[in-house]
């Protein structure tokens, strides 16, 4: 389990020290972004101050995943210092930059990613699929020119892809890339932001695509987080209605504002009419709704990770560690509607500390899964509503961990009652905690059977103590 620092380390302000805060979440790897202009501000002149600061965050304890963006005010077709990146005017200059970066970082970087969600055209990549394939091929060649540099990751398949039927829309972008550069990556990044119960289907669709082009590779989850409004039909309908209204009335007082901000203003204008499923993501939501959202977030730290690992994910990276800037808030940001409340930590008096209960859940689960070899689903034919998983540890470790929950809609799951679910437990010790990182009194336990308090909230049964807050 890893965590994403964000998209702009050192880009919007002085780079801060986040390493100890990330380490305190029990992660071993941090994903961060590096932009071409941050390293090579002028042709042939390299500035390693930002990169060295980033490397210093994990020195002595962790590893890095670096997502490299081609953004440059002098080297690319569309000059920029942020997003979207665009194709380089000179591919040779780009590959020389990547090779210099990889050589400088030799050692602590395990993953090298060429751009992020490049199919998100106009937002995260200002080029064609063919141009991205060419960039990826050059990127992979540069990384692989440095011995033992790490593995190359294909730019992430995000919600824009996974929300469509296989073979349609943004899937075609990756079809073009795979046809043109089938050997230019070692891992495939899948971003899981919608219903965690869809993770198996998403993985199956991605694997089907890869197999069709003869380039099956291991999958990693470079981004995930929840809850998001993508999971709630009521929230999606309200946003669609606000979008239709905002686009249909360009002469309104806010008509000169960008479309996304006009949509957000419409939502806030009718805040009291919105369903709780959407209000949970907006400022000024009722305390009871915010509390329910926080509990859903705790559940989904467990359900998203365990499901992804059971489907064969080699690693997962939580979006995200903390806001880009301390004290910054923009309630009219549509992107913020998705991600503003997913940060595990926040700045308080200049230091990073827990922002929401999900941080404690993450810390507990990351510790519990440390050194595990994998996760396997335990089929329960007579109870298809129960999700049960066994965490596989190396032989001789003496550790056992099993995780169970009952499938439910996110908001409905907050009100479902527990049931005493009989479960076999044959290990010498028993420690129980729920997804809120709270210790649960050990239930009745005799003759290898235990009465698990089963509900939509995942329960962890461990042979060793769990990292709980109570």
C-alpha cells in the first residue's frame, strides 16, 4: 500500500517535508509528479534541487513512484508549466532529459510513469494517441538505458475509460497505444474511483484489452479513493441537471465564468434541495451527513484495497496524502468536488496530521498487510452477499489475517444492523478490529468457531494485535 503526494510537489509553493507523515501511515512507497521544466528549466541546464528534496523525503525508509510529465515552456508544442502536457518538439531532447533524470535518481525509484491518464484529452494530455505512443516508446527506452532503474508504467486508465463500454470512447486511445508500443511498459496503471464492487469487472476489462494486443502485464492501482459522487446515481443526476441548466443559459450573471464553476454555483444555489448523496461532497453539508461520509471512507479504504489485491493488483496508491497548499479551498472547483475530501492528512500549524478518520483506517490496514504475499477471495456459495478474504503471508510467519463484510449500498450500509455470523478460526490468537480502526471485543470463541459481528463495515480478524486507535 502506497500513497500519492499530489500533482504539484514544489509547483505551487515551496516543497514541504512530507516524508515522516507518509511514513507514519505505514506506507513503503510514495507516488509523486515531476515536470520537465522543474528539472531542465532551460535547454541543457539541469536543476536537481526539487528532485533531491523529493528523494530526501523517503531516504532511509521508502521508495518512490515518479510520474513524469513533459510540461515545459520551451520544449513542447504547447508551452506550459503545469497541465496539460503536450508532445515535445524534439523527441531526442525529451529522451535525454528522461535519461538524465533516471540516472540522477538511481536507486530509490521503483516505478517510472510516462504521463497520467493521457486519454483524458485536453485536461491531462494535449496530444493524440499516436503521439503518446511515440512519447512512451522514447520514455521506456530512456529508462531502460539505465541499469536496474525500475519498471515503466503505462499512463493510468481512469474513470473516463472505465466508465465506458470496452472498445468504445477512450478505450480506443489505449488500443492505438498498445498497437504502436506493445513492449514499452512493464506495468499497467488502473484508477478505481467508482463503486469498489466494480473493481473485478474493471480489472477484467483491462486484462482483456491487454491480451487482445498480446501485451499482458501486471496491474497496479496508481490512484483510488472514495466515496466519490460517481458511486451515487442521485448525485450524478443532480450534477447533470445543474450542468444542463448552466450550459443552457450563457447570458446569466455568471455566464462569463468557466463552465465547471457555473455548474458548481448552480449546485450551491440550491444546496437545501440536493440529495444527501451529493451534499456529502460540498461545503456546509450537515454534520450527520459529513459523519456518514467519513464512515463510508473508512469502509472503502478496506474494501477497495482488499478487493484490488484479491484481483491481483501488485500495489495500490491512495489518492491522496494531503492538499497541495495549506489552507487553500475552492468550493467552486469541480475537480475539488471529486477529490477535496479524499486527503488523508492536512496541514495544522505547519505540520501534516490526520484530516479524517480514514487516515487511522489506512494506517491500520497498511500495517496489517505489511509483508503479505497476497490476498485471496474465500467463496461462500450459500452467502453471496458476504465478502470474505484470506491474507496470505510467507510460510513460517505465524501470522493470519481474514477480512469480512456484507455487501451493501454505501449510504444504506451505515444503517444496517450487525448479525452474529459464525466463522471458523483455527489460529492460536485472535484480535478483532473494524474498519474504523477500533478494537472490537473478542466475540464468543470455542471449538474453532467465532461469532463475527458482520455488517457492511469490514471486520479484521488477526492472529496478532492490530494497529487500532481504541
